[in-house]
C-alpha cells in the first residue's frame, strides 16, 4: 500500500517541487493545507480525491505516514513540530528553520519523541551536483582547491506580493534563506565540513536581502565561493570546480524545474527526457565536453520511502544544522 502523505502549503514549493515527486515515488497524496482559494482549486485539479484543509490539526487527522511542510518559512517550525508531536515523520522544505535556534528546536524535538525529520535539499540531485560527485570520484581535476557556485539572476524589480522578496530575515524572507541553503548544502556534500570566513549580505532593490556572497574554507582544503544574487545583469556560470589539472564548467541548471512547472514529472521515478546539464572540462585554451549525469529529484522521495521502512534518510539532521549554523554566522559577520 502506498504511504499516505499530506502537504502543508500548496504554492510553488508544494505544488511543483513536492507533489509531483511524491507521485513519482508512489506516495498517495491524501491531503493539502492551504487557505487560498486558487491553491485549493489547484490541489483538487491535481489530485481529485484529495482533502483540502485549512489547519495543520485537520491535516494531521488524515492518518498520514508522512507530512511535507512546504509552507512559508515562518510556519516551518510550528508545523514540523506539530507533525512530530502527532507521531508523523516530517520532510521540511529548506530552510528547515529560519535560524540555527529554530532548526535545533525541530531537531531536538524529533529526537525527544523519536520521530524522524529531514529537510529538502533537492539540489543534491541536480545534474550538476551528481556530475560533480562523479568527477571528484574519478580524480579528473587532480587536487581540487576551489569551487565557484552561483544562483545569479537579473530581476531589477521586486515581485509584487512575494513574501520571499519583502519579508525581513526574522520573518523568513530573503535570498540568504532561499538560495544560499542550496549552495551551502551542496558545497558541504561535495567537499565536507567547512568554516565560513567571509560574508556579504545586502539588499540592492530595497526589499529583502537579494545579493549575498559567502566564502567557506573546507577542512579538505577546498575554498567555496558561493553567490546568490537576484540583481546580476551578467550571471556567471552555474558552477566552476577547479583543480590543479583543470576546471569543470557547468553553465546552466538542468531542466527539471521548468519540466515540473509544465506539469511533467518522472513517472516511476525516471524522467522520459534528458535532464542533463552540459558540462565542459577546461584545460587552459583546450575545452572538452564532459559526460554529465541526468538530474532526478525523485531520488529524494524514493529514499524517504525507503527510510520509512527502516532505511537511511536522504538528508541528515546534522546536514540541516550545519547549513543553519553557516547561514546564522553569515548574517552575524556581514552586519558586524
């Protein structure tokens, strides 16, 4: 029997980054929490048998095997702890908490009641992330000493009504909480534990923080330069990984996000089309195409399904805490 799952929040994250991937991993989406009429209609359109409710208490009455918290950042801790209190394992969209303190409260409560919680660092299953793990294992780049990783866009105007672009950091807004968790979590996944040594967190457009650069120094000897900007007119390549034998360049994200937004999903856990990012090995003036790996976000939920039966969770609470600690420190350093 397919595990029963309820989704708290049915906006961009709930509808496009969780619901179709849960379906791909053969979960039964039985409930959604939203108070907005358009999102209620969307949930019923996507899952005609779904129960749409307006409170976390109602959602938790649906005999769930898994709760997915895909609501605004300021509701993550309350909803996650409510699920854990009810004995339901929880997936929390990133960031797990707005601060290290809030993240620790969730993790500590999970341990206290012995009910598992994980967070959705889905970018670990992007084509670029899987390709980088491959090239690290092969040793093609030699001694890797630098990572440049970016989510840079050019949106000179604020989006009306966007809480991410208007709310304060304490409320859960800004790119430090939205995009940097992806950059930090993947950097730690590839190159191991790190200390934040430099941080610039600022607002260029007058709303939430929208131009952030972090520099991490990994114990492995790699330095990571992580840029999340909504106001860069000339975005750099998505990723550059540099070793003493060459550099790997990946210019763009894989197509999973636009595919999901178009209504497609990886049926049976496999995409029917290519989800590769083009990758190139640079050796000075010589440039060689490098074989990349297809991205597949459904691998996250396939592993969650296995974890519900005693397997290993796809993202550990230690990973969530490490990212939250770096995010907290980034704000502290930048505003000294």
